[in-house]
């Protein structure tokens, strides 16, 4: 063996095999950016509802893989695991103790697709907010009505 091959062999034994774009792989939960179909941030995965865009992309890309951030509780990941299982999409829970990614979910293909828009905007729930009227506000309105009658 030549000296270079021996050094490479020792280096791989000490530090593990060399990875291409290791930082990018840490950020996108083990996959490359060019393969990503759609992404959810951790805060979006914490929401109670499942994003319909995820299910739509699972239907559109049936050979994709789902990567979930292993530093999140299973109670938040479970709904997406069930969704992946219903569409026969394999999933992995990725745990990297050295790097905490801001992403909670990555849906990716096994080949490069170079999709430009991969982030989903937060869901805006159309909920009406009812203001609780305090007793003092009610009392002031009654007083004004009484004063107007005089």
C-alpha cells in the first residue's frame, strides 16, 4: 500500500468516512438540499394540525423519504409518521447530538430535484377572537345609557 492510502485508511478509522457537504447534511436531517421536496420548521411541527402541503407532496412524490428531527417529542412527530405510513413513504427519525437543526421535518427524494421553494409559510387559522367584556365596561355602558335618557 502506498503511504497516501494508509493515511486515508487511518483517517477514516479515526474520524469515520468522509462526507460530501457534511454541514448541509446536518441542516437537512441527513440529506442534501438538492433532494429536498418540502420542509417544516420545528415550530410548525409543534402545531396541532397537519400541514396539507405535506400530504399533497407525499402524493406527488411517492418515492420520497421522510426525515424527522429526533430531538422533538414523539407526540408531535406521530401525526406525520401516520401520514407517511398511510402513503407508504419510509421515514427516519434523525438524532444528531452535535447539531440541533431548526428543521423538524424534511421530505426528500433519493435523487436531485433542485426545487426552489421548499419552505412552507405558517398556517394562519381563521379563528374569531371574542373579547371578554369586563364588568366595568358593562357598568360604564349602562351608566351612559341612563345619563342619555335624562
